[in-house]
């Protein structure tokens, strides 16, 4: 938007005010020559369009009416006595001033709409508003908490929606150090590509942009290479990871980012809702592939084996095609909002259309905490576990025949809450605060979702075939 030149502004502004000022200060004796003055005004504006001339004609008609009115006043005034001459002159002066003001106003209203004065004035005000907004935006460099946006009706085509959000989808290549045995040089290592996946840019601040992806996409990496929408590449730094929920947050320089994605409200999803998966299946050669499907089910619980142990993950089930390399990519609704992060699929022989995504409402709190702390603050018990049904019965230690489910303690952190509570190897945990524990997944789920750091938990434990009670006060986790 062009800004108004200051000298031009003053020139446009001065014409109407000067005419009005001249009219207001005119001598009453010159009133009879007002028609001549109007002709002079017409001469000044003689180069304007026919519409100008029409407005000036209306002005002349107003002048004529004013002159006729003054003539009547003057004629009446002459019939008065000589003692009333002073009053007549006052009336005449007032009438001439009034008429001149009317003429000046008419001319101003007739001419002003056809000049650039108002247009330039509004342009200047708009520029000031834009500049004010830009200045305030430059100060917003702090990280904002991520929130889910309300789902609104979409007026765009699917192609428009996909094109817009694809600019926020990145490819991620995981490089890991590998020992180089060439010429039997045991001390030499090199960085080699060990896998690839996808990610979603969800926030951009002044200097930093943030990417959410799966933990298994970045786990063990010595270097992470990011491939952007325009083909440019850069490296990413890990902000924080959480193996249990299979989520990670990365950051890159904001100068590479032109677009970010918004999270939608996954709680509004219903089976049958249309969704689209965007990612890099089978590597960057097929980057930003879009597949279409529906929500097959919500609130599915899938048992996943992670580097931090087994975990029952709450997921969205979809039949949109998801393949290796799609991990960490976006599952979006027709409005272009991210309502899930594609994470896993069932790929057994004869199985089709069973893909799963972490719901946006589940991942948002994890993302915010990873940005804030670099890890998830969970209670730490400090014991290694094994599901009872995976342990040979010869190690069950005279466990009552009615007990078939539980968790066996395999090892203990000597400085942990479990050691202080008196746990021993081969103890079998069957309940926590009265809640039955069937396996290690149950224990972790209760520990990480039902209690908090500082809480005390009552454990029912079988030791040498006898049921005992142990009490442990939970402390902060140490990265578990």
C-alpha cells in the first residue's frame, strides 16, 4: 500500500479550507459581485470532469438563491427610518457572511469527493494501523502454549486445504554414528542414514520454529536433517522426547519456515468423518504424499512396545493409507487442522486399512511440557518389571493358585522410592491403592495418569507366597 506523500497531502487539504476561509472573511460590500467570484471559482476548476460542472451549476443555483434572498432583505431594509440604518447594515453584513459560508460549503462538498484527499487520508490511517500491528508482532518472541482450535466449516476445496498445510509438513532423516571397519580401523566412525519419517511445524516465533514428530523417528540420532517444502534442507535440534507416548519436539531456525499448522479438537471426531494423511511414505522421494480415508474408530487402545517399556496408547483408527515414512506426519480434517499424528499401522499379511494416529488432544499437553521442561515430569518408582504370565511358574514362589495376574519386580534402583519402601527382587505386585494390577502396562498407566509426584501409594505384594503391604512416596522421574 503506497503511503501518502506529505507535501501532496498538504496541497490537497488546503484548497477547500482556503476557499471557506476567504468566503468567511469577505467584505459585505462585495456581496453584489458574488456571481463574478463564482465564475472565477469555475475558472479554477475548469479542468475537472462534467460531473464537476454539474456540481458547480448546483453551487451557482445556490448562490443565485442566496442573492435573491439578500435582495429581499435589502429591499425591506430600505423602507426603514434613518435611525434603523445601523441595524440594516448589521443584517446585511450577517446575511452576506451567511451566504458566503453557504457558497463555500457547497463548493467544498461538490469538489472534495472528486479529489484524492479522503482516499489518501484513509490510506494513511490504514498504514498507521498496519505498522502498529507489525511492531507489536515483532515483540512476540516467547513460546506460546499450544492449544486446539475450534473446528469451523470449510469453504476451500480439498486441494486448497492440502496445498496450504503441506507447507508445514517436513521430512526428517535420522543419521546415526556407525563404526567404520574399513582397513580394520576400529576407532573410526561415520554418520550414516538409519531411517526417515515426517514432522509437522506447529509454531514459529521470532527466531525459532517447532516441529512435532514421533519419538521413534528421532531416537538414537546423532544428527537430524530436515527437508522443507521448498526443497531446502537444514538440521534440527531435539527439544525433548517422550518414549512412552512416542512423541518428540524439535526446533529449527525460523528463517526456513513460511507456514505453520494448527491443531484441531480431536474430541469432536466421529467414525465416518473424513480425514487425510500427509507425510513422506518410503522416504523423501515420495514427500508430502496425500492419502484419503475416514475415521474408522476413536479411543482405541493399542499396546505398544517402546524403549521405556510397554504402554497402552490411546489412538484414532483410520483407513487412510499409512506406510513407513508416514510416522510423525499429520492426520488432518477437511478444515486443514491437525487432529492426529500418524504413528503406527498393522501390517500383517491379509490386513488392510488399519492405521493409527495419536489424537491432538492427547499430544498437546505432552508437546507443551516438552517445550517447557525438555521431558515429561512423571512419578518415578525405580523398579524393573516383568509381567507374571511371562515368568516361568517355577519362579512364582508358592504364589496362591487363585493369583494368575500381577507384576514381578526384577531389579530395584537403590536410591529410588521403591528401595526406601522395602521392595525386593521377585516381589509380585497385585494392586496399587486398591486397584488391581494385571501387568506392567496397568502399573505404568496408573502411575502416570492417576497419581502425582509426592503422593503415597499403598502396594499389595506377594512375597514368598504371603500377601504384605508396602507404602512408597513417589518422587520425580529421572527421564523414564
